[in-house]
C-alpha cells in the first residue's frame, strides 16, 4: 500500500529516504511509479490539469517509517524543554 497526501508530511511518521518524483497520467500510474521507485508514500501529491502537460499526477516518492515512541514528543508541538519539565514534575522525591 502506498500512502498519499497533498501535505509535506504524514503525522506519526518521518521520511527515511527520498526516492525521486513519482508521476503518471492517472492516479494508478502515479502509485505504480512510486512503487517502482521503492517508495511507500507520496508527499505533496498534485494534479495538473493544464492541457499541454503529459504527466498529470506527481509528487515526492519517499520511504516513511513510524516515529519511535521514545521520540513522539518531538513530533508534537510541545517543546522538548516542556516535556523534560513534565518528566521532572512526575518523579518521586528522594
């Protein structure tokens, strides 16, 4: 399965490798192009409807991997400093 989005990222995942530009005249061809490049996701998926363009669908073919649970705080809007303070507040006193 190839994940696609018009956004530049997919929540909970990071880009492990950039494989090139996937493209095709149909959405199905776009997915086949990404698969041939070794990608499991397409970011910034776009459809061009200009009459003089052969390739209509295109996007960045990438390999995405889940963000490890130990680094999930980096994927949120909570700064690391605040996360560290929250950990300090939950520690038991000595």
